[in-house]
């Protein structure tokens, strides 16, 4: 496949200049890997060729006080989402100006009063965490969250879907972050034991705790407990 490297570089520079601190490009074919267990974004559009992922870190002051300050933590996450959407919209408009189609995927299953994920499976249209892995931005943790070497798990993402054939990045060396091998801090910190030592997670337990027990506020305890989120702080 012939990729538009000039436009790839233009979009990368544009996103970084707008404030994104992480950016990756994924070929739609990568989601056809048999090891990938999420939904395939190719089902969203027959013309889709590339997923562009942009990310920003969550300020540490939002989650260090947890479990206190959950309203502040949740509000900070939503502010990050709003910021990412502005960045993503600018990228989408640039792609359209260049003659391509583009749309913006929601950052998580439930935001601003809208429910985006499948209510039965609690899965989104595709995994942004997996996108971050295949674009070389980082690895997965035992908490099933993305882990950046710079920011740990305290990262927010948004994604732009486009028919432009942009040059993809290479996937990360490790699927599970090496530092997770002998660590179970996130497992011990989960208030509802949703994370299993065997490597599985109960999305239902996690969702019920946030939307029923916490009334829609986000939990964040597995991020708070992760040594990587605390060690690599800038």
C-alpha cells in the first residue's frame, strides 16, 4: 500500500503543536489480527484506512488524592476529553480540506450524558488502548489499561477515523509492560476485585461500581495505585 507520508508528517506536527503529547497512526488492517479481541473499526465505515490516535496526560493532582476528590478527578477527565475533541476536530477538518473523509471516535463508553459503548458487552466500537499498543505508544498493564513509559496509566485518548492512507507506526515491543510482571498493586487497589491475578477483568463489576455505587463518578483507583503512574511524572 502506498502511504501519504507528507500528510502523515503534517498531521503529526499539527497534533503536537495543538497540545497532544502522544500521537500514533494505525493501518486498519492491523485490527484484523486474530490476537485482537475488540471490535473492528473497519465495521464503522467501508472506506476507512487509518486510525489516528492522539493522547494527553491526566494531571497528577486529579488522582493522587483518590479515593477522596472523585468529583474533581471525574471533572478533570471530562476536561481532558473536551480538550482532545477540539484537537481531533482540527485534525478532521484538515483531512477534509485535503480531500479526505474523517470522523471522531468517542473517548470512552459514557460521557456527557451519552452512552457510546455496547450496554451488554460494555465494549466500544474499537479499542483505543490496543491502537496505542500497535502504534508504539506503550503497552498494556494488569489493570487492562494502556501504560505509557512517560505517564503510566494517566493518559486520555481520542481517535480520528479517516480514509486517508497515512503511514502507520510500528507496534510496541511488549504487549504487557515488563514492570507489571511482579506487581499486583492495581489488583489489590480495586475496591470491587474486578481485576483478577489470572489476567482477566470484569467490566461489569467495574461499571456497576462507577455508575451505581459512585453515581457516575469515575473510580481511578487502579491508576492511583500503579507505580508507573507515580514514577514517571512530569
